[in-house]
């Protein structure tokens, strides 16, 4: 079986190698089907005809590379995505968090921040916000800048309000926003304990002793091998008894240390680290 | 591409796209298939985005072959059917696994039939058969074109029979499809695949 199925496949692999050599960003463990789609969209956007042309230019043009990162890694997110997931966090995890004097939370792959603020609202209602520090990280600096600003278009507001209610939070989502002309701004009170910082799950290292790690709909973009590696990174960063929360389509099935975790709510992919031996 | 004639490799990859009216159409189509079969079925159906889907359980009770909600990085096995999850695109990888993304909606749809069809075509070329069933939007037409361009076949439910005609008609308008037929004919065509191999 040849390693590369066709010329186009070879071009993609070569591009990823070159990007790694030149810029240190490693996309070689990303799932190919979706990455290939996003690279072809990027070619169209940039009006570049062929991948080898992109490969030549991306080595020489930092601005082009920045746009590549921005477009190819961008994740779509929303406030309280999967409302029942947040209800489950409230039901299964909050009580234990209340036993800690200080709580460290890592939200990995936070994109434009909607879910970080969703979690902050939940913590606020449970009286935990003031003793929590949330480290919100992403590989993509431009989405982090937007997350930090906390300004969102009001076009999805009614959907978000519905999600908020379905997640079981009290009052109304708008209690946490200042309303602008066609946008909303997240209350600064929610933002003050959130630290936004760049972090690449593929090449960067362990991130302190966390009581809770959120990483939702990021692992689906990775191959099994890379999923195993990244969950290993989470496991090292997680306090004994801490919780790992994944997206609905993500699991620990491809993780070597699966036995270190107990499923708290398997349907909603909430796992607790209950052993230090894999 | 060489085919491994072992039990873990499907003979053909049958990808199905549907929307409005799709549940009834699938029930009728699947109920007529002779199991076990050597191809694999992967289905994208548009559903309400925030509800947990029970379709795989419902279909599994009706048919004599395994019906699974697609899991991420799951190997596609012959004789099985895999069904999409609301609010996630479903893609086919070159190594014969399924994957998911939350990338932007395509044709206002997530999952999108086009995304399934295009990635299936890229991964398995002339081993792909696409079936476009009833649906009230044009998702799938562009993907059907990719499938034909890469040597695969495209079958469409007869719009006269379809509960919603837009989806079948959009594909028929875009390309010269390989077959237009009612659900009986489509089922017979799939059953006949087994005889030829």
C-alpha cells in the first residue's frame, strides 16, 4: 500500500511538513478529510491555484501564514453548545468544585470564547466564580483576541437565550450582557478571572494542576494517535479527582490510559480522573 | 486503487443523503435490503440540531443488519450502516474511518450531504455509490457531481415518488445521473451489487 493515495494527497503532506519545518506548527496529526477541505477553501480565498504554490509562498510570507492559521484552525462555537451538557456539569461536577478553596480550570481550544463565558456564568450562579481561575487557550491568536473582547453579534441571541434556559440557568442570558446597537458585550465581572493565552495542544506542554479541563470539539479534528497524545497531556495537567469534559462525539476510547478515568456521565462525556495508573 | 478482499473491507461505499421525508424513505429502502451485504452504508440525514437522535436505535430494531450512530474515527465495516449525528458534519477518511467536524454549515446544513459525498469521493473514488433521497433543499447536488467526476455512481429517488422533490431534482438538474428510480428499484439495484461481485 503506497503511503500517499494520489498526487494531491502527497502535496498536502508536503505542505504540512514544510509548515512544521518553517513555522513550528504541526498539523501532521490532524484528520485529513476536513483539513484538506479547509486548505482548498483557503486556496480559493487567497486565489492561489495549486498547493505547491501555497507551499512556496507560505515559507516566505509570514502574513500569509498568519491567515492560514486563522482560516484553517478556526472553530465554530456558540453559547451553551449542547445545553444538556451544561446541565450535566451542574449536576455532577459543581458540588465537588465547591469543596476547593481555589479552583483552576483549563478551557483548551476555546475559539472565540462563547463556551468559556457560558462556563463562567454557570460558575457565577453557583457562587464559584470569585475563587476560580479559568485559563482559556487556543492555537489561533486572532480568535483569542475576539474571545478576550467578549463582543458578540446579536444575530444568534435568541438561540443563545434558549440554550441558556435549556441548560437550567436562572434569570436571562441578557443579565450577563451589555446591549449594543447590533451586538452584546460580556459583563466585565465574568471576564476578570479568565486568562486568555495562546497554547498549541500538539507541541506545547503541560498546563499546571487543574481541577477541571474543558476541551470540546477539538479532538475530533485529530487522528487517533494525536488524540491519545493530547489526552495524555490533559491527564498530566489534571489533579487527582479532577474532571475532563469532552464534546459529544469525543471519547477516551483511543487513549492508552483509559483506565485512569471513570465516566461520570458517559452520554455527555464527563470523565473523572480516579487513578494515576493507566 | 487495489482492493483488499478481506472481511474488514467493504466492496462498495454507499453514501445516502436525505432530509425532509427521509425517515420514511429510509425505512422503506432499508427494509428491502438483503442482509448481510458486502458494501457499507453511510447516511447523512438533516435533523433538529439540539435534540439527541434516536434514529440508529429505531432503524436497528427494524432491519437485520447493524445500524450505528457514527462514532468519531470509527472504522467503516462491510454489512453495517452508519448514521449522522445532528449538528456535526460526517466525513469519510482515506483510511476508511469516519470523522466529524463542527465546521460552518454547508447549504445551511450541518451535517451536510455535500460534505459526506465529497469526502467519500476523495477517499474512495470509483468505489462510491451515492443515493439522493427525498429532501427540501439542494444539499447533495454538488457532492454528487464530485462523486461522478471521481468515477463513482449517482442514483436518485424518482422525484415523482419523493415526499419532497427539491433534493432529487437539484441533483438531476446538475448532472447526468446514473439511475432515477423509486425506492423499490433503488433497493433492487443495491441487492444486485452482491450478485456481480
